[in-house]
C-alpha cells in the first residue's frame, strides 16, 4: 500500500471502508451524519471535489505501518460487532472508528480506550514544533479539544463517536478555522467553505478533496 499522507487519511472518517462498489454505503453514512443537506456538502463524493483551502501538516508522524495495520483490522472486523476488535474501535451502537484503532495501536490511549493526553501531545510535537507555520497554534487547539472531548462524552455524537475520533474532528476543525494566513488560500470559494464549517459544528473540515479508497 502506498505510504499514507495524513491529509488523505483524515477523510476516511472512520465510518466504512470506501472501495469501488461502496459509494452507496458512503451516501447512506453521510445522511446519518447530519440532516442538513448544506452541511453534507463538506464531505467529498465521487461526483465532486472540494477546494483545497488549508494545507494541513502531518500531525501524527511516523505511523505509516500503524495505518496499514488498522486498515486491515478495520476491513476484517467492520461488519462483526460481536468481536473484541470491533468493540475496541466503536462506541455504543455507532460504527467503528479507524482513529480509535490508530491511537490504541500507537499507545495514544489508555488500556480502557481513553485518551492519553501526554502521549498524544508528545507525538504531535515531533513534527508540529518544527513547523514554523503551525507551532504557535497547534497546542492551543489540542488543549482546547482535550477539554471539548470530555464535555462531548455527555452527549450523543453522530460521527466519529470515539475518544480518538472526537479529538481528531475537533482538532482539525480548530486548525482549519485558525489556518495561518501564509497557508490559507484566499478565494471566495474557500471563504464560503470556512463559513459552512463554522455553521456545521458536528462535521469534520474538508481536508480531503475527493472520495478516498483503501485498496
């Protein structure tokens, strides 16, 4: 499998494996995420590509092998809710989340699946502290999202509903909304996208331009 660039990975929003023939499942997942048709336009599809407005850094460096391992676990157990592997990637009755597997395999969660804040901060700092464009921003966003995730534990979340999934959605939304001026693409299209991200707080930001495939 081709080595994974994080921007491409994030769009695999932990709901289903997207391969040829699974586009109908993808559409059904979109409908579960929000009842707002306008908010659903933040998600890529086979018919459209989203604008590239903010080039995100690699926030989880050195995990290529872990991504590949979790892809295989995800594909093997995504339809087997009775298994230990499925339960470790899911929360309640929601579908399994790929990010939960990544975090668990990388030691970024505790044994019971909760976030290991110190380990996550250390992992992200490996690259973020060396990025002049982002190093003054990322930890503020991360600490905010650690707090937000604790509050979200008390309410129903329809998308990326695991500790790792909620953290990543929050973190990338905050990074997107506070994208540095020397990274952000100034255009009317990107301005419209940012306004829509602001309007749709339960949706991940559009950091992937087209429908992802895992094979």
